[in-house]
C-alpha cells in the first residue's frame, strides 16, 4: 500500500507546488469583470481604473480621493415593477390594516389595500408621505431595522418569485469589487431611505453603513430610564434625489467623487457634480434595454425615468451601459 | 586617511545594524500616550483599548465596529475666551463692515464691531443666526472653505498670540493616534459647523472630511453653464449639539460608537448613546481644571458648560480627565 500511496503523495505535492506558483499568474490574468462583455464600455471602465490608480501617471488620483458613488434603485438592483422600498411599504400597510379598519375607506390606504395603483399614483406626494409616515415612523431605528430585515429575508419579487436581494446586478457587484480592489471607496447615494438600506446593503454590496447616503426622515433621541433610542418621526428630513444628491454627497462625504454611476434623471446632478471638474472623472449610466432578462424603459417610465441624462451623456462623455449587449449576466442566479 | 575612515565606517555600520535591531524593541516599549501622566485615567484608556482589540478576548470588538467619536470645541482644542468659530465670524463681520455701513447702528453687528460681548450675548439665538447668515452663507462651499483656510492660517489667538490650530490638545492628538493604531476609526461629532472644520481638521487631527460630523446650514446645488456649485444658504439645517449628537451619529455613521469623548453638557446625550449599550464601552470627559496652562471652568461657564454630565459621570462609569493632574503637556508647542 505504501508503495502506491507514495507516488500519489508526491504527485499531490508537485501539483500543490504548481498551484502555488500558478495562483498569482492566474490571479493576474483573471478578468475582474467577467459579466461584462468585451467592448467599448468595459474597456472605458478598465482604462479609467488603470489610469487613476497608476502611481506617477498623469491621471493618478491619490487613494483618499478615490471616491465612487452609486445610485441604488435601477443601478445596483432592479426597480420594477416599482421601487422595492414601495413594495416594503405596501406590505407593511397590508400587515397593519387589521389594526386600522378605517383604512378600508381612507385614501391612500384604500388604494394600497385594493392594489389600485392608478388611484395611488394620483395621490401624489401627499399620499406618498402619508404612506411613509404610517410605515416608516413611530418606532425606533433599531425596531425599524428589524422590520426591514424580516421583510427582505421573506418577501418575494412578483416576477421572479425570489427574494428582492436576488435582483442585484451581478456586473455591478463585480464593478464595486473591482473599484475597491483598486483603492476606491464605494458609496451608495440613493433616493431610497437610508434606514431602509442599511440593514441589508452592507451584506449584499460590501458597502458599510457609514458609506450609505440616502433620503431620511426626521429622528429624535430619547432616553427612557437607562435605555437610549433614536426614534423615527413622521416627517421628511432630506430627499436625496436629483439636485439633492450633490448636496448629500457634500454633506456626508465632503469630497467630490471621481466616479459616479446612475440610471435616471434623478442621478443627473450627481453625474454633473462628479464629472464637471478637473482631472480624470467617470460618469456611468445604466440603460435598461433588456425586456427579456430584466426590463426595457427610459424616457417614459414612471420609475427611473432616463431622459435628460441620456441626452446629456454624449456631450459630457458619460459611458452609457447597454444592459442587453454589455452584460452577459444580469442577476447572480443566472451564473452557470 | 583611508585608515582613519575605515574604522569610522565600520563603527557606523555596526551602529546602524544595532539601530535596525533596536527600533522594533524601542517601538514596542514606547509609550503611545507620553503627555498623559501615569494614573487611573491613563490606565483605564490603555486597558479599554487592549481589551477591545485583543482577538479572542471576552471584550473583543470587531474592527468595523471600533468607532470612536470626539467632540471638538473644548475636547480636541480650546474653546476660550469663545468658540474659535465665533472668532472667525466676528473677524468676518469686521472685514465685511466696510461694505455694510449700516452695521454701525444695527444690532447684533454693532455689538460685534464695538466688541460689546454683553449686548451680543443678549441678542440670543436670533442674533446668532443673523451673524451666521451674514458670515457663513451666500457663497459656494469651496469659496467658504478658502475663507476659512485663509483665516485659520493668519488669525491669532488673543491670549497665546499663536494660530488657533496651535491650541489643539497634545494628549488628545496622542489619543486619536493611539486609537487609530489599534484599529479604531476616529470621527469628530461637533456642535461646530461641518464646513468650518473640514478645511483644517483633516490636516491637524488626521480625520478625513467624511468622518467629520457637525452642524450645518442648508445648501443648494447650482449649475452655472458647465460649472457646478454647492451654495451655502442663510438657513440652519441641523444643530449637531446635545440630543442632536446621537441623531447626527445615527445619520452619518449608522453604527453606535464604542468610545465617546466630550467636555460639556452638549456631549451628554452622545455619551449616553455610546455607553448605555451592551458590550465594552468608554465614555471620556475632559474637565478643564487648569487655569494656568489653559482655563478652569465647568458648571457656570457660558461656553462648554459641564454640569449634568459631570454629575452623571460616576453613575455611568465615565472617565473624567483632570487636565491639571492627568496631562503633563496641554499644547504641542509646550513639548520640550
């Protein structure tokens, strides 16, 4: 037996040694963006990262200034048939309805309970705020976080019958990791709620809570005996969308990013604030062009309308991702 | 000559080699807090850092949760005879007065121009806001930053006739560095203006702009042709003081700190929010007890009043620094 084992052992040792030698080579050759097809979009990203991280090069950016900002809805995960945070809010309304019999006859709650999206859309900002107040306030931040965590691990997306977090974009996960591997810090700058994202975004995107910027409601500190709490109040504090995004970036980060990615006109000013500056800058727009694997929408969409930013992209030198042709995989679950 | 040089060279080489060996030893033995006198305060700090960073120990804190928050005025630098940001504002009023002849007869500007601190104190919050609006708004964030940078490099503190940034506390600089060397991330959480601190605090404290939380005025994004700007508006957005500090911490950092340092009742809720939690927590209060080298004040001071927090410290287990006995050096310029 020993005679048989020895050659195997030696063979194993030789293979192990070869593996040790080969790993760095293989690593150097591994494509960091395998879900991105070869082409101008991918080449532009790789070229930008190489230029800005090449020490001594003309476009070198010191590591502390390598700030990359990403919209969330429609940029890092899907946003159809409605923003996923809206699905959370509607599920909350349905769950709370048994304690609110009056909602059966009271708008905008009636519309939510009846799935009447047309009436709901007509309720406008006032209706939206009533839903936000009823579902996002009147509890501590940590209790709200527990509700979000519970929802995100149990709710299922209507089209794919999968958890909502399965609908993150695999190519964007690769882009986030690629930027971080090259010294960039990645931030979310989203119109979505900061307290809605923080419970799950760190685990899904590898982005820590302190690098998540979003819309927020007013909060209040309370000390109940020896138990301190931050309580969510039914009032909007800050809307981190459109021209609010550069404001949020300035307040939370205090530096101008060198890389910005978005997918809608809500990201227009963030793209302008990032790229209309001296030095190397990168603006990226995710254009939803794949009705089969994801959704196809832009100028006429009620969610994530992409109109002005699409017109402005060529003039500003922003890179527009054509989902259908640039991405060979959309979601992680499609990977073979 | 050659005979003389060789022994010297050899001696130099031997010394150089010895130095190479000795450096790691010396480093391991160097006191990271040399400006802190031996005693209970210093021992408590060193014990806490050792416990929380000892992997596998019962009080180990994962590196991503090692968040330390510091008040600025009175905690990291002096705040007498008035907050240094007030000195900046008053200098701005004096500089702008030539374009505002009406200020000669208009309060609160008249009081500033005449150095009438009593009338100024009587002008209350309304007066303060008028001064802030006149000195901190109506320009872009970057133009404001340039004004602050110019002031901080030229203005001199009335008592010490030195730049204001010379009045940082050497022991606190050592504490910041010591915490960072042990995996903590250090944040400023100040009642002072976020845009006032960001131009100079990174260079002085080693704290980057995205780790500076403070009070803020409303801002607005504007695009003038191809030139984007964030403009400071004459309206208060957020007061990061008192019960506002936990709110600011929650919004900007999204985690509860494990270490908090303050010096006044404005830091009370931050200390509560940090320490009234499970797991190892450290609350530190800088008590100004040294009228000779710095200032002595607490319960009756108009700036940095320390009253409730001082009463609460023993019950909460907060460590109170007695500047006079705990610090052998106050300012960096005192070092021999």
